[in-house]
């Protein structure tokens, strides 16, 4: 359901069905008004998450982080 879009009128007619779908799939739903995104219905996420969980999987490359940096800094002058 990633990126699924529905119109406001369709959402109005089947709101409970869409709520259940969002709850069970865990993915968001975009409600459109005249073809333009107006609302996003998504599962509730507890804001008290571990900050490291938020960053998990965000590192693209990790190459020898302890090696010296070959750069001159203005603060060193």
C-alpha cells in the first residue's frame, strides 16, 4: 500500500475499511482532494522511541572512521 492514494469521497464512504488497512499493513495512505494530496493517514508511532532506533539503517558507508582527517581547519591557524 506504499504511496496508495484515494479520493476524499472514496475515503468518506469506506473510512473504517481504510483505517483497518492502515493498521494491519503499517503503511500510510494519502487522501486526495481534486487529485492533489490533502491528508495522510498513517499508523500511530510512539514518540518516545530510542534515538538510535530512528538512525538504524541510515549509515550508507562506514570506512575506517578512526583514521586521521587530511584537512586544514581555520581554527588551527
